[in-house]
C-alpha cells in the first residue's frame, strides 16, 4: 500500500509520515509535483527514519539525482525511458517505472526492471488488462495506481501479478491542509486491513 503524496510544506512532512506509520504504512511516495517536494523528502528521511520514503513523478535523469540527494530510497516514474532507468541504476536508486502498454513492459524489462507501476490503471484498462498481462508477462509484478481507492484496492490486490497498490486517496488534500493526522492514520489503517 503506497500513498501517492502531493506535499509542498516540509513542516508537514514528518507529522504526515508519522500519521501514516501509525496506521501501518511505511512506504511513502512523495511526488516531485511541488516546488518543495524534495525538501519534504529530505525532512522525512532525516526525521522519520523508520519510514521508507521515495520520490514519485521522476520524469528525467536529473529528477533521479535530485531525489537521491534528498534522501529518497526509491523512485517511481509515471512512464519509462532508458535514460531514467540508467540514471537510477547508476545511482543505485531502486526504480518502479510506469507502464501502460505491452511495448512499454518490453522496454522496461529489457532494461532489467521486473516490478512495474501500472499507470494510469483504471483509465488504461484496469483489472482486465492486468489479467491479460498474466499470460505473456507472468514473471512481472505490478503496482497499479490511478483511480485506485478503498473501494477497489482489495480486488486489485487479489490478482497474482499485483504486489501492491498506490494512490492519492490515502492522503486527501483537505486532511493535509487541516493537519488532520487522526483521519490520515484511520485511512491508512483501513487500507492496510484490505490486504487480508
Ligand atoms: C500517480 O501518480 O500514481 C497518480 O497520480 C495517483 O493517481 P490517483 O490520484 O488516482 O490515486
């Protein structure tokens, strides 16, 4: 269960990470979609070492270097390019590259990646596409994100080729703005219970 986090205030980073940890979630993806996302990653890496913080929305090799410097322990990209793959391999930054088609899976596996983000999952074909991939890509595991929520996460997790799911529903913008940590802990707890 990986929350896809959009955060721009480093002061909120550690309390948010602790709220998610209290609900049972350790893997945190902080997306590089805000000016201070890297500072938020650095704050979590420094202040909440028991969390495993990664950088999401890596779109180029420079994003990967910046994420590594900030203390990210893994990277996630919405798509795949050989340049991003190479940069992460050179930095020893574990990467979950994004795919939405069979050709993209071939490109990512050719570069050595076997655990892939399926994005945008609901829009690109949802569970039906994941089931179709079980034939030709039976050795690949996916993390679907995009349109996943508490109501459909369990169905995705039940598929043999789904290792985890991600989504922004775990950290709603209004809960973050209100610093409503108990609500975020409750959402995390509810999500973790879906794993069965
Ligand atoms: C992602 O980058 O994985 C998505 O922005 C998450 O999609 P969601 O907002 O539909 O959960």
